[in-house]
C-alpha cells in the first residue's frame, strides 16, 4: 500500500556567541539555532497542507554551567534547568 501523504523538508543549524570573556575570548554564553522548512502534501487530493512552512527555534546555554553541574554530580538536576526550545512559526 502507498502512503496517503508525503512530508519533506530541510533542516539548517547554526550557533553564535552571545557573551565572551574579555580577557581570554572564551565564550561564556552561546546560542544554538535551528531552522526547519517543511512541505506536506496529500497524495490523494494533491493539496499542499504545508507549503515551505518555516519554523525557527533557539536556545541559549552556558558552557561553565554545564561543567559546574557535571563536576557537582548534578546531571539530572542540570538537565531540568536547561533552557527549552521555543518554536516560532513564520508565514
């Protein structure tokens, strides 16, 4: 049996430094970025349910926070304090 619909798309990722140590240039806080472009087509009707819909998500993180939480043995509590990804839909 064949599929009723097809979902296709592309994922693009990136990152950037939000704050750095003035003396060493070491990143103190960074941000991870994800962009997904999705097309979803109903193969029975030919109707595009999503046509190049773009969704963005980003999250900031600190390398020092991760290192300190691992050194303290708080792996489980550190995960619960990590930032959540928020998706913003763009038309």
